[in-house]
C-alpha cells in the first residue's frame, strides 16, 4: 500500500473535523453539505476502496454491489 498523499491527508482531516462538528451539540447542516464533495472526491473514494479491500475499514452495508447489502436484501426478501 502506498503512503497517502498530503492532499488525501488534508481531505481526510477535513472529513474528521466536519463529522466531529456535525455530531457536536452545536453541529450545523453546513457540515453535512461540506462532507458530500469530500466523500465523493476521487482520491478519497479510491483510498476508501483500497482500505476496504485490504480489510482495514468496515464494509459499507448500503453500498450498491456490496456483498453485505446483497445478503441483507436476500434476508429481507426471504431468500435466506
């Protein structure tokens, strides 16, 4: 695995700060809006995918194509 670039570290740090602010008692809707482009950034999404593939991050249950999502859909539909 390559070391993360400085730009990726800045984006990940921004995500952490906005999530922390969003969850605080003084959280604001702006933090959620600020997160959207950060989470959609190609460098961030590639890093999340790589870390997930290496088992370093939790699997996103909601992500389309996720094995976990398919299993949940199968359970809900009575196929399991």
